[in-house]
C-alpha cells in the first residue's frame, strides 16, 4: 500500500526576521513546519533561511500598516504568529499604527483564512498606562481577542539573548564609558527571560499545546532590579564601572533630547515605562499562565550571558575573569 505524504503545515511569522523572530523561526523549523517570514524588507532577511532546510523558510514582503500586504502574506496559512513591535516611534511607524491597527489587521487576516493566531505583547501592557507603548500594546491585545477569541497571547518581560538590545547596549556603553546611568535610581524590577524559552513557548502554541483565549506572562527564574541587571552584566564582562543614580526628572530631560536622534538611546515614553515594574503578576503565577506553567524550565541569565557578552571583555574570550572577591 502506497503511503501518502502529508504536506507540513504553513506558519506565517510576522516580524520573523527580528531578534525574537529568528529564534521562533528556528524552533518552528526544527518541528518541520513550512515557514513564511513576513517582513518589510525580505531582501535583508536572508539570515533566516539557513535556519531550516532548503526551501523550508521563505521571506515575503509585508507591512502591518498595509492591510493588502497582510492578506497576501497569510494566504494558505495554518497558523499565524505576530511578533511585530517598535520600541520608539519614527516616521510612519507609530505605536498606534503598529501595535493596535497592525494587531487587528493581522488577526482579521488570520480569521479570514481560518488560521490560528499567536500574538506577542509585552509585560506592562495596560489600557490606562501613561506610556504610549504600554497602552497600545494593551489595545492590540483587546483587538486580537475581539477578532479571534481563542487566540494565544504572550507577554514576555525583557528578552535576553545573543542579539538583544538590552544587555548588549549597556555592555557596549561600559566598554567606552566609566559610568553607567541608573534611571530612577535603578530600583525598577525586571524578570529577564531567555529568548530561546520564549521561542519554545510560541512554538508550543503553534503545536496546539497551549490553551487559547488566555494571556500568558513569560518571565525568567530571577527578579532583578535595574541595578542588579547592570551588576550582573559588569560581572560577566569583567569591568568595573561607576553606577550613578539618575533622578526621574533628569532622565526625562535627557530623554527629551536623546529621542531626537535617529536611533535614540532613550525616549520620554521609555522613561514612563521604567516607572513600572516589569515582572510576572501574582494572578498569572496562581493560574499557571507562566513559562513554567507551560512546562518550560527557564534559563537563568548567569547561564546565558557569558555565551555572548564575552566579546565586551578587555581581552575577549581569552580574558581570565577575576575572582568575585576582587571585583
């Protein structure tokens, strides 16, 4: 009897060429899915294709602000993953257009082809937040559930990993500056989560192993203040730097100037975000709507940071780190 081979399911990943996206694409490729990476510049997304077999991963052009490009990208999809987000506004890339309009447009397109949906939001999403980022993230969640009631929404804390823009940025600053700023005194709490663990959670939702219609909060095994995050990073790169508290009003003044840069180091909206802790809620812990509740053992930053921050040490990978007592 001739065996009939079934075509692997097609997963469309919006924002699949970005930091989190490449890890999601890798996790999906390992499972054998066909993957369509929808991004604004597919000509710059060639780095995702070697993550799978020949022909398994296909970059296509799409912009979440342009509805027809979304409809074209999801044709034939079995599942859709929306990772698209911006950290600051520039040109036509506004929080409302990307996080709210874009989220609804992707959800409606997924519904039109009968595909499942996994939407990535962020810890701190709040309809009543003073931060435009946090407020529009919450509006995007609302739009998703209004469109597809059994969608899966993930809210990760700060993602860390080889290409992250958090630890890499501050490690780069520490290489050239004798001081590092602690905005608001550095007391804001974070729960950094390894990007590979977030990708695994997303892949499991595509597998159908995550209950829909709920919001899951993804945080790592440690809750650290901003100061403690900087101390961990400095220990890994083996550098001594002065950590200087910056009052909120000074940070806001600095941000008003820095946000004028093409790729700003800090914006006033980010200062507003830093006023709120970025940790998994007690409600999510109680209901097991967490990364451990999904059966994933989260990686600690002490395990992962040395694997990619070594390049910021004075002698790179060849530097012998000083004993803890001497730092």
